[in-house]
C-alpha cells in the first residue's frame, strides 16, 4: 500500500492543483455559485478515487511483490497480474536470473580450476622438498639441520595454502565419523617429532579420562591441532621447554586443549587473532606469522560445529580449547 501511494502521490497532487486552478478561474471570472463548484470537485475526486482503487486492487500482487525481498532466486519465476508492467517485471527478473546463473557457473568453474591447480601445485612442491631433505641428510651439521628446518617451514606453509584452498569447498571435503582424541594427538605428535626436537620443546599429554571419542572429521581435526601445536611451540621458544595437551570432559562436553607457557597474547589482540591476515603484536615480532592459521582454525571449527575458546596472559602463556558439544561427545552419551 505504501509503495502504491508513493507512486500515485504526484497524480493526486496534480489533480488537487487542477481543481484549485479551475475553481480560481471561475472565481476570477465572477462565478460565485459555490455549491455547483463543490459538486464538480466532489465528482472529480470520486472518479479519481475509483480510478485509484481499481489500480490498487488490479495491481495489488504486483506491489506486494515489489515490497517483499526475494528469499531465493527461484522467486524470480513467481508471476503476478499479467498487466504490461507486471509482465515486463517478470521478464526482467527471468533475464536477471539467467544472467546470474551464468555468472555463478563461470565463477564455480574458475574456482574449481583454481582449487585443482593449487592441489596439484602443493603436491608437486612437496616432492622436491623431500628430495632436498634427503640430500641434506648427507651434509655436515649444522648445514643439514638448517636446511631441514627451512624445508619443514615450507611444508607447513604449503599445507596452509592447501587447506585454505580446500576451505572454499569444505562441504565436499569432509567426513564426520567417530574419532578417538588421544589417537589423533599421538598422530600429530609423531608428525611433528622433528619439529619438537629441533626447537627443544616437547609435548605432555594429560588425559583425565581415557578413550574419549567425538564425532568430527579426522583430517580437518588433524589440521586444527597441528596449527595450534605449531603456534604453541613457535611462541614458547626461549620461554619454556614444553607444551601441555589436555583431554577431558566438562558439563558432558569433550575438550581438547593446547596450552603453552610462552609469550602470551596481549588483550588488545585477543578479539582479532581469528581475523584473516591479522598477525598482531606477536606476529610482528615473529616474522614467520601469516595471520591465516587461527583464521582457518576458526572457520573449520565453526563449520564442523566445534567451539573454539582462548585464554591468555602476557608473559605466562596461552590456552586454546576445541570444544565438542554434548551431541558430538560420544563417550558422554
């Protein structure tokens, strides 16, 4: 109704001015019989009102459609009264729908090619890195360790790129299944064995309850835990010689916790550490930070339905918690 009134407001004003002008002309010409004049105005307003009522009721669905936002693209095919303007709108929306579909298909095709290229590129880069590591084993120290340290950092970066690309199509790249938390922790620790030794920082596993099982995607949880451990070790260098990985239950939820005793996160950075490309104060001190690790962790955890919590004190350390809900905690059911 509001849209109809706005559209016809100018017509109503013009008609009112027209009546005033006609009455003024008759008045200036000496015509002083007010009743016939008012009757003429009444008839004019009556026909105007009839016209507006007819226009409103014959185009009511059209105006209602214009007033409500589209819920989905399929709403573009909803038909209204087949008046010329309604038919023109229907045709416009159908053409727009077709155009958007073509654009979406083009973007999806480009995204698919980009993802395929990134996957192939990352895997191709891992091969020469492995060869470099083998060659480094035959070198004397400290050259051998230095080269292997750099190749490990490159592998971490390549994995981050790979998972960043996969994040765009995560709905096609995950499988929810029961996972034993202690098992995934041991696998991540084995994968990072040389990383621990090189930095002289070692993990301690603390289980309050053995064999806690949760529903999650094993591959993505492996990535999340690897990123948290990588950060914990990186920000503990020179401050502590161990990190603590804890598995426990609280309020029927399962908790996987990674605690370091390193530099800690300033209060000013806590709300922004999960933003993409945000490195914060610690990131500027540790040049290897990309600002993407915690962003990926947050995005993946939210998609899988896991909670992420952060506690930190500057100079004392940081704790990240992966929280599995009561429905995801199979042990507590």
